[in-house]
C-alpha cells in the first residue's frame, strides 16, 4: 500500500474485493489499482499508532490506526485514519476480500 507495489497488490487482492473509502464511496479492485498506477494517491508517511490482527479457520481481520501524510493529486495533508481489512486464506496466501477506511481525527 505505502510502496504502491502494484504486482503484489494485484496478487493479494481478490478480484471481487470491495473497498469503502473514508468518504463512504465503494470501489473495486480495478479502480483501486488504477488510482495507485496513476499516482493519484500516495502515502508519503505512515506512523502506526495501533494494530490488531486476528485469524481463525482461514479467515482473518486486521485493524490499524495510523497517522498518515497523504498526497491526493497535488494536495498533501496529515490525517489519522483507521483501516479494517478482511482476509481469506486461498492457496496458501492471505487474500484481501474487503476493506474499510475511516477518517478518525
């Protein structure tokens, strides 16, 4: 995510993933990858404030609270975001199946 490694993001993201961003908009895998590919979104700095991980029977959940410097287009801002991600183990890999992001402060 931070390094925008598109090959890894493509491989570890389910084709039918649904991302819900901090504005409440839902987007799919193609739109998310396109935003990174085009450089519309760039995480300049991520400072993790809290992280929780849980997994059971091939289903996982991660939660993270972070202070983030983000560049969106030409605008840069420092914000606090929370991420919640849901994962499934498929073929020995943990694949992202759903993700929500919220602006917390």
